[in-house]
């Protein structure tokens, strides 16, 4: 008999890629729940319907009355991808980020406490660690939480709730923190999709500040492999950093995309820097490599070309 997974936020970018990966590479039965906000795309799930071990339920983890209908069976694992994750939107209005990222996580923890699942993985972000200087060593699992915007503060809050439920109730909980993901099906408000779609449509590409902000890029397929390893071999109470090992400035990323598409660099438009804009992220993934044997397999060049080609083949845009 196959084991049942509850995937939250499976209509979003990382969640839908993980479901696709698991449906193709495992025998797990999957229940996918999503509130289908702006970040959740029905198109992301269209190919899943052909799998008999998959089902979708429309519900909001931030609403306990809505969430309860998903627990018509007991799950082996809850994997919580559901999150508001757009920093600019969190600066404009933090309330939805608290509702989903904090209250929603708490609702899932209560479900675990009630015996509705055996284990839970909280999918978090390196942004909870704050910003690095150019000469700082990459973040480790022991780095302090110093979030600098409402989005990362809401994710750090959720992580602390998860830790508290592990310490207080001894629940089998694991946290993963990933670096910046990229790949197919990402919402076009995100950095790389926006650059690609604007370039394809000959539109100006906004570049914050001096363009020297650095991110550590992780191809989403590599992230999915890491989560599966944590699911099957990770230890309760642990935190696992998942990084790509590909640090690039924002300007370097834009330049690569423009050159690959044979577009003019004059499309770059420098704009006023964003409030609370972290200067650099870099993540040390030595722990997950040493303990679980994971390491990224997709080079940044390969992953970015695959991503660009996906957007070219999907009319240069991610549908809303």
C-alpha cells in the first residue's frame, strides 16, 4: 500500500515541481491542497490529473475550517510549501504573509498534534538568516535568524513555531531552508522570470540599486531531490540548508539572459533600490551532503538555459 503525502501549496512554483518529480519518480499517493491565490496556477497542475495516485483539494491553510476537509485520511508526511513569498508585496501589505506563513503553519502543526499525520517538513528560506557582507562565510544551520523584510520575518516566525512544537510536544518536525530557486513555472513577478519575459517582449528590465546584490541560485529540480532525501532519511528536529552553490550578482544574471537571447543591454533600467533589500545570500549545504548524500547536479548555466527555453516555449510568460 502506498504512503500518503499531503502537499500544501502544490499549485505554486516549487510545490508543483515537487509533485511532478514525485509522481514521476515514486509510488507515493499525493493530496495537493492550495488556496489558488495569484501565486497558485491551475495550469501548473494540469498534467497531474492522469495519475491515479493524485488528487487536488481547494483549501486555505490559513483557514482552519477550510483546512479540515483535507484531513479525511491520515498522512505519512505533511510537506508545507504553501507561502506568500513575494517580498515587494510583503512590504506593501504584511497581513496576508502572517495569515498564510504563520497562522497557516500553526494550523498544520495542530493537525500533526491531533494525529492527522506522522511527520512534517517545513519548507523555509535562507532569507530568514538576513544579509551577508561580501567577505562573510555562507549561512549554516546555526546562523542566527535576522530577517530584514516582512516576508522573511513571517517565515522566521513559522520556523520558530515549528521548533517550539518539536521541543514542547516532541513532534517529528524537520525544517529545510533553501537558497533562491529558479526554473519552469515560476511566477513572472519573480526576478528571473521577469527578466526573461521582459527580454522576450523587448520591455525594459528593472534592476534595483547598483545591480550588485548577490543571490545563491538553486535549480528547482535539485531542490526537489533534496526534499525527497529529507522526507525519506532526514532526522526529526533537524534543519537542513539546501543551496545551489552558484552565487551571482543580479546584473550578471540579467546579462547572461540578454546575451543568450541576443537582446540589447539597453533594456536594463536601473531603478531605486527596494526597501530592506538584502545585499547577499549564500548558503552552506555541507550538512545535507554529509548526512544524506545530497548535492546539486544542475549547473547554473544549464539550469538557466532550461528555464529560458521553457518560457520561450510557453509564449514568454507565466499565465496568471
